[in-house]
């Protein structure tokens, strides 16, 4: 029996050593994905969206806005009173229900005409819908 135990100790030591080498290699080559709006958790993304929207300026291209904010939570298309196509991108900025789902009433709309940002927020959206 003691001879079996004496063989087991070196085998366990070798396996433990191999495991430690494996862990060191994995940790040293691990590259964490850079934080982008699309891979943030909902709370961090919501905070990011609020901060990013606060820095927007009319005239920014849709491409720049998408780069800053990532993919929208909702996207809509409509026509204004002059017949121009309008795209509305909605980003989560606040929570109204603790159900884990994002709904349009928890978002801020960003309004684009011909791929150019011209307004954002519920007031701008309502004015657009009311023909203003």
C-alpha cells in the first residue's frame, strides 16, 4: 500500500504543475474585449448613453453617432410633413420598470434626416410627429 501512495505523490505533483503552467499561459495570453457600448451590461450602457447623448451636436453624421453609442435599442422610420424620410434611433437612458426589458418609454430618440442628426429627445420627437 505505501508503495502505491509513493507513486501517486509524484503523479499528482506533475499534474498540478501542468495545471499551473496551463493557468499561467491562459492568463498571459488572455485579451479582454475592449469595452464598447454593444458589450456593456445594461446599467453601464445606460450611463454611457446618457453621457454620450449629452455631448451630441446637430449636424453629426449617423455613422459618428453609431460609433459613439453603438447599435440602438430601437429603430424607426417615418416621413415628416415635408415628405422627407426620417430615421429615429432610440437608446436606453432611464429605467421605468425593473423587469429587465428595455421598452421605448425607457429610451431617448435621436432624429436623423438624410443621415444627419437634427434633433433628439421626446420634445423633438413629439414636435416632429405634430408637424413642427
